[in-house]
């Protein structure tokens, strides 16, 4: 089959485009397909649109940006200390530079994550084994501290003292585990 | 190299073995994205960091055996020929991104090719388990155990609230992508796919063709995978996908029965015409080959064609891709030359079936 554009080279790309339910078939050679911008449909190609889509999604933050403009400096100027990526770069590329970017840009992430993960903003799956024990202890610790506050507010000091001891022993354990990890 | 030898070494176990529901589900895949603390993500990392990560994995895992999967071999992208990389992509063992855009990319590949660990792709590592048939839960278990094994050697980037931290915010949380490759000729023939795809999309799943996002499904093969990675557990993500896949299987089977009833001899005719093309063609494009292979496979599933193994679709869909054809030819081929080679390879493969059948008859 000959390319329907240049009518010279053999057609090696075959596309079906569906616009408003109307189906059009294309048979093009690689050069013509590139020229006509059809190459974007190929998986793994540089111009793969997911990045652009994602960047569009991230840039969609405009109203939020304006609202927060007074409270915080322009988020575009926010920069990750570990990898030097700026928030502006992140919105352009759609990818983080390092794990610390998640913390640096934390303030602006929830709406993005909500949109990408149908409303979810918190992980509820696997926890790495190595970190698992410590994480579990920390969660327990946080719960106990809250309980302590409540007990003090209600002036139940005897029970508060028990909880305080539990917190101390947990904190000790955490410290030991932390050292063990090093 | 003889055809048979080339063929046998080219085929991975997931292509040749059968699994549950493998009349419709060709393969199940689990991918886990992970990053290592104290290294920047591949978007920004230095070549020094990239090398350190590769050598870390080379030291810890290369040449080591892992259960039934066999020994791991480390393949560095910089040391592979373009055709070799293309073959790995066509076998779904590495991504096009790793092959083309990852100068420091590498891959730890298990002997049986069920496990591949991509290094320095979009994330530091991507663990992938590929099983024949519908075995999502099994593949998840295997991937998760492998994940634990790797975690014994490295520290993963993990956040208490956000889970596993990934380069792209679309993968954060579990870092899990579960996908299933399905052969759905009857749903396409009865034009039900057009209705089904949007419905599946609404459930947070994605449907795409075998090699191309947005591309038409070659050979009526569709890939269905989860989109959401945050807020659901790994088991829930896999269970949700499994439920949808089972519904699709039931619908495809019903559509096949309906086709047999309404079309009867015409369907049988279509199947055998396609078989005739494959057995006799001298020049064939990939699109036509895929369509004919799909018809023949349907014919085998419906019992019209006997004595041909069902794997023929899985195997030939992959072995007639440009990379494989060029590897078989031993050098680069122009598109017209590929079409000739493709036709020859398909005819050879069908003859191999006849030989096997005759040997079987003699015994």
C-alpha cells in the first residue's frame, strides 16, 4: 500500500481516527505521519500526549494560585532543596525530581492527586516491611498522645498517667528501632 | 539457526503455556513502581547516580536465582543492539521508554522471562510479573514477594500518607499497574466494544490496543488496566479489575455463541478463508496478519479448526513484529521486505504444526 499523502513511499502507519463518531482511516509513511502530527498516537514516542495532558492538568491550578497568591509567595517560585526542581518545572514536565519534592510541593498536591485518583489523597495499601514496624508504632503513639490530651482535659489524671507511661515505653522502643535501622 | 530452534528460543513461557481462561485472556501482568531513597528520580538524576543504581542491582541480584523463575541476567540498554531492544519490547519484557529514552536503563530478566525488573526507566525500578491466562492475584503475590526480597537490599522512598513515592503523580501510592490482555473477536464483530469501552473507562480502568495507546486493537487484542493507584489497596485494585475481566469473558463467550447460531457456515467460511491466507500468502502486512490470526484463533476456540495449538495467536502476534522479523533475518529490513518475511514465517509456523500433527499420528 502506498502512502496516501506523498503517494511515493509505502504506507507503514495505519490509523483510525474517530471524531464525533465519524471514522476516518489513514495510511501514511513514517515521514508524512510525522509531518501531520499523527505520530503522537504511538506509544512510547517522545511526543506522547500523557505528559502534555498531565501538564495541562497541573496548570489548571490557576484559580487556586490566585486565591493563595496573597497568603504564600507564587508557587512557581517554590523550589525543592534536594533536587532544585521548581514547582513551575514540575507543572511543565508532570514529573517530580526526587522523593523530597512531594514534601516541598505538599501544599499544592491534594487537588492534583484528587483529580488523578478519583478523589483519593491517602495511601491505603502495602507498607514496606522494613518501615512497617516503625510506622505502626508511630501511628499508635499518635493515637495515645491524643488520648492523653483528652484525659487531661477531662481531668482523669490517674488514667492519664498510665497512658503517659505507655507513650514513654513506645518512644523508647521507637528510638531503639531507629538506631537499629541506621 | 533452524526455524524451529529460532522459534523455540524466541517464545517466552507466558506465550506458550496455558492458564485459567486462556481461551480469552492471553496474559496477566503486574507492575510495581519503586524508587530508592537518597537518589534523585530518573527525570533529574546524574549519570553518576544512574550508574550507582545499576551497579547496586548488578551486585545484589545479577546471576542470583529466584525460585522457579531461574537466574537473573542483567541487560544494559547501552550494550544492546537496536534490534535486540526492539525484540524485548515486542515481547513486553521492557517498555519502549526504557529501550529508546533511557541511556542508563537496564533490565534484570529472569531465565523463564516471567519476571523483569526495569532499572532507571521513569522510576528507579519497575518490577514486572507476566503470567499466562487470567492469574492477576497470583501475579500480584509473586510481584509482592519479589518486592519484599528487593526491599531487603535497598531502602524504598515511602511516605506514610502518600505511600510509595513515584516520579509521576499518576503512580503514587501503590505504584501498581495491573493489566490483562484479552482476545475479544466476537465483541468486536458484534460491535459491542464501542459501547463497552466507555463503560469500562467510567469504572476507573483503561482499555487500549496491544502496543499503542489510542491505537486500534490489532488482532482484536485489548489491554485493560487500572488507572488509580492511590487510596485503594493492591488487593482491591486487582479484585476490581478481575471482576470486570470476568464480566467481559462472559460477554465474549455469549457473543461467540450468538455468532455461531446466527452466522453458522458464514463464520466458518471466514475462519477458513483467513487460514487459507495465512497458509498461502507470500506478502502480508502486519494488520492483515493480525486480523487473520485472530480469525484462526477464534476458529480453534470454536472447534472449526483442529490440530493447531491455541498459542498460535499469542506467538505469531509477537513473532511477526518488525523486531523479531529482523532478528530472524539477521539484519535490518525495509517495510516491503518485512511483509515478505512475515508471510514466510507464518507459513513455516503452520507447517511446523502439520509436522507435529503427523508425528503425533504416527505414534
